[in-house]
């Protein structure tokens, strides 16, 4: 569900450009790598299974080959994408093979960051989190669209998971990697949604304090399971609910960002814009997450990794200054000492 949004950001056409091997419209230092196509789930709001058909995984060898080529071309960060990432391998290997794939990719020399986009929460294989924890070049980041938190809505959306099960999953993931950045995506205004469902969703956000949240308003698509339901939430009301939910997240995001002031992060320089360098930490994906505005007296190279110290924090973005090697060691010792 996140995928069309990401593609829109890059002015890419879903049907034409995802059929090929990869998107080529990204800067040279990062790339999206599709590991499977299609989806076997039946989420009531989603047209992807109709458009893309059943889940088809690419073999591990072919993905590794593609990743090695990307690294040879200068790519340092790969975002793995799929309609349902965690189903990977069940069709061709008869087992969930994402952990195996991740280990193979993490072995590639020169591949500094591997990032996971679009994990389905039901039957989530926790071994994936073990691999993320163990391999230093896999970002401590997980994009897991949950869509809603009210059991009534989850059932109507045919998400095959309950709020209690989502609670357990989030706790289990954070028990394994407390610092992991959890991104989720939600839908406001699904047919039949009441204000009590919205309140439940807001309460869920307060409870779990996700690091990143994206929200869509429900769109009534012909051919989907939900098309037979009455699209009974007015567009204005959908927008209002989406905004209400985002306001909750905005506060959470601000508080989380404030805690980063003074800390040092490895950051990739994505671009130079209006005389400023814009980068990202491992806890942020390109285009959809926080940016770090880097102040540097010396010129930086787009695509290089630098160490920065956070100096200012806003609702969704950060400001930072470049850290010199010697200072970095001392600061890191200090950070270690206060943990
Ligand atoms: S998991 Fe659900 S939302 Fe995601 S692509 Fe499959 S059917 Fe669509």
C-alpha cells in the first residue's frame, strides 16, 4: 500500500515502471530493489492483488546479482520493496526466506545500508528482526503498514490481525531492538468508520509512539472488496480525521526528535539544496521520513556518509553540524557514558 505513494514521490508510473528491474529515477547513491511482485492478501481497500496478481518472489541469486550491480554503479543504500515483504520466498522456497535473503545481501561489500519497506503484520516472522539486529549494515528500521487499530475496522479491512496481536508484535519487535525506528501507514475514513474508531487509533498511536506515520484518506476503488460497502464518510470528514490523527503523531514526533539533540548520527548526504546539505540517518528513508539539514563549513559530497551532531529538532526534521573525527570519538564516549 505504501508503494504507490513512494512511486508518486518519484513521478514514477506504477504500471509501467515497476514491471522493469528497478526504478532508475533515484540519485546514484540509493536505489529501490523490488524483491517480489503481486500479493496474496485480500485487504478490502486494496487494488494491488487485482493489478499485480499473485505473489511472485524473485530468486535470491537474482536479487543478490542485482544488488551487486547496483553497488558497482555507486549505490550505497538499497531499499527493499515488495507489496508484502515478509511473504518473500513462500511461493518459490516453501518457506519465508526474507532472513536468508537479508543475510546474503548484508554480505555484499560496499553495501552500507539495507532498508525494509512494507512488511505485513499478520504472521510476521520475528527471525527477520534477529537478522536486522545482528547485521550492522541493515538499518534498524522497519516500515510496517498497520492501516488501523480498531478491531471493527481491522476486521472490515480484512487485515487478518487484531489490535491485541498488533500490540504483542510491536512489543516483541521492540524487545529485540529497542532503538528500532518503526514506520507505519494508516487509512482514515474507511467505510463504516466512526469517531470511536478514530479515537481508538489515536490512543493506539499514543500507546506505541511510532517513529514515523503516514496517513491516507480512504479511496473507493472499483473491484476491491470494500467497493460493495457504502463509502459513507464524506471527503471533508476523511480529511479532518486524517489531520486529527496526524496531529497526535506530530507531537510524538516532536518529542522524539527533541531527545536527539546533542546526539551523533551517521548520516548520508542526499543532496545540496539552497546552499544547505540535506541528509538522513539510518532511521529515515528517502523522501518519506525526516531529513537532517547539515551545517558544514567544508564542502560535502552527495552520496557520502558523515557523522553529524543534532543541534535543533522540529516536528519532522532535524538540524545538525558536522562532527570532526577527534571530537566524534570523545562525544561518542560521552553518549556511551550517559546511557
Ligand atoms: S498486503 Fe494488503 S494492502 Fe498490501 S498489497 Fe497486499 S492486499 Fe494490498
